[in-house]
C-alpha cells in the first residue's frame, strides 16, 4: 500500500505536506519555479534527511522527500547497521534538479532531474568515518559491495526507478533514484 500512497502524493501535493505535518517531521518548502521549457519545479522542498547531505540543501518534490524518509529509515540505515554495525551519518550526491533531457541528449524526453524528482547518490559516510563510494566499492570487496547492493535493492521498495552501475556506463559512478512514471530496478 505504501507505493500506492506515494503515487497518490503526485496528484495531491497538499496530502504530502499534510503527511509530513502529521508525522512531526519538519519540511522546508521552496518557491515554485515556473518554466516554459518543461523544467518547472512545483511543490518542492529541501530534502528532509536525518543525515548530513553534501552538497547542502538539495531541492526535491514533496513526493520524492516522502520516499526518501522511508528509504533512509527502512533501507539505508538498516543496511549500514547490518554490514558495518554503525549508522550512515552523511551522503554525497551528484544533484537533484537539473533542467535537461535524459542522458543530456540534445533532444528527447526530459529527465526526472528536470523537475527535481530525482537524486543521484555517489557515496555514504558512516559514523566511524568510512566513506563508501559507489564507483570505488561497487565491484570492490565485502562488506562494502554487499552494502551497496542492499542499499540499491532497498531503494527499489520506495522509488519508482533505481539505476546503478550494473545498468549502464552513464550510471557507473552513482545510484539514480526517482519518482517518475517508469518502474525499474537495475
């Protein structure tokens, strides 16, 4: 039912904000950004992470923020505790909002990044100081390799599209998570 509820948040943004208010989690809304190039940002917030995010304050849709909170709580932190016995305290990302087409193509459909409906994760920083970087550890040694795959698989429970290094060369250095209409986990 959670995936159905998350999908309904796209059509009813006020329900998304109400869910955050009822949960007691603080959201920082950002102004809508109209666009005549299909890159509008509507009902967006600063990512409400319980961990330090670098670069700071990524802008995402409210629905993306809701999926993130569930992912962080029910997939990311449990995977870290299982494989390392410590929490994730930081994250390096490669961006959320970028007005562009898929794969930066000159023509074609817009990326989910064009509407702040995606995030690209590059590495995770653990409370013991370790940094688990996707390009370095994806095919590295255990338990880092297993952790990254468990994070990817856990993300698939909360996000519509999850693409990683096994998908193609364009994703060799990150995990792409989005709330777009396509459903794939690779």
